[in-house]
């Protein structure tokens, strides 16, 4: 495995064990997962397996959660995405976008109700923020919560919601229409009257990930299912957690592309020997190894800052922006090195390349993270 700067030496014994467990799991399910990618489905049997291994929000404690380090959390995301972005996305949404906000902002009753089941993979969660007309500008959301008795009725629609068609609980972000208009989080059980979860099909990227639209036609949610957080702090703090995992996961995808290209270059004979002996191929491998190693350093530094409580959203934007771009670029280079064979499903780079088009776009597009970083550097918000 590519570790040119010996980052393994910085890991604790527990972190190595977690990393190796995640790597072994990803390797064991890889072939089956590729079949699901081709079919455009997700292997549902893996959901409780991921829970058994403690891969959902492993850095959080209590309620059946693993309680390990932030670095271990990142390493899990890295190894899962080395298999496929759809596998990492399942764990990332369940952990960072559903378990985390309930753990952080939920009442004790909400934690007891949902966290053990979500941690074990017995229940599936979804995070409903994006709307048809509001992607990069979530603060413009139109979904409304109207007071009705001792609860609220939700009206609106969400789209591009990972896990929505298979979710047991959907964390819906909506504006309180009767209060000051602040955004609030509602834990909505998917079988509630007035809730629809239609799957989005015909995807050419992230095919092994179930994505849907959420319709809210007067769905009633009791007051006890509302999270104790108001404003955009709620959803944006969740996205910071998830983007941290994405920055690590992208390293795994890029590393898998590099290792596939390196093995192919050593095995493929042309003009009387392996193509790895040619200067052009060695230049590509050298650049790939350098860029991936730099992305690894960025991810590890992010984990150190997170563990110290010093991590800022702008730093996460830098890492998500850079590392996904690195994975996207290196997947393309690896595909080039495989020649015509690279466009087949027998090799991973083309699949990673297609997946990275989604990862490049979701949880903040590359351009939006550029502007977030620009705002942090200059103090001037370009998007207002």
C-alpha cells in the first residue's frame, strides 16, 4: 500500500488495528460491490456488517458507538472508499450526517431511541438538506415546518438524498414558519403519512449508492422529534464532519487507482518489456505518488486539529477541495496508463473516476469550497 512518507509510524496500535480491519473488510466485499455498481444497487447485507465492525461514527462514544480516535475514523473512510465511494458514502451519511447530529444536538430520549440502532446498522438514516432549487445555497431552503398541536407539519421537497429510499429515519432540515424562520432539524420516520421517498435512477456515477427524493406533504412530526439546535449551525456542523471523512476517503480512492496502475505497468509487456520501464510511465507514477502523499499529509493534519478541538470549517474545505481533486485527477491518469483495458469493469480507475464526479460535486461543490476558502483568507464573501 502506498505510504511513501511512512505515515503508518504515526499511528497508534489501535488505529492500525482499525485501519487493517477496515482494509480487510473492503477487500473481502470488493468483488461483490463491483457487481452492485454494475447493477446500480447497494448490498443491503453490508449495512449491519458495517455496524458490527463499528464503522458508523467510530470517533463518537456511548450508545453502542466505538469511541475511537478521529484519525481512526478517517482511516475507516479511507479504506472503505478504496473499495468504492458508495461504500464510504453509506457509512459517512449514517455516521456524520445522522448519528453525529443526534449525538450532538439530540435529547437523551432521541439518543436512546435512535443511536444504538443506527450504530448497529439495524436502522438506516438519511440527511435531507438539498432541495431542487437550493443546492449550493442551502440557507435559501423553502421547506417549511408549520406548528400543529404538539408538533409540526412539514411541507416541501428534498433531492439527492443518499439512503432516502431505504431510510428508517430522515433528518429533515426545514424553516420554522411560525417562529423567527430559523432552520431546525426534524427526525422524521420514513413511514409517516405524507412522506414519500422516490429513488433517483439512471445514475452514471455513484451507482452503488441509493439516492432519492423526499416529498413532504403535510407530514406531522411531534415536538419530541425536533433537535435542540437552531439556524444553519445545525446542518453545516454536520457537513463539516462529513467533509472531514470525504477528505480521507478520497485518499483511499486515489491510492487504489495508483496501486492498480503500478501493478499494471509492471505486468504489461510492450516493446520487449514492462511499460513501467518507460520514462513517461515513471513520470506519471512519480507525480501520482507525490500528489497522493501530500493529500495523506493534509488528511492526517486535519485529524490532529480535530482531536485538539482546533479544526475550522475553512481547513476542512481546503482538504475536501484538494483531496477530491487529487483523486479525480489521478483516477484519470491511472485510466490512461491502463490503455483500452482501463475502460472495462475489470479495473477500478474508471469506476473511481466516475464516482469522483459526484464526490467533486456533493457536500459542497469544488467551486463553492474554493469560495469558502477565499472568504476565509480574505474576509470577503464572494457568494453574497
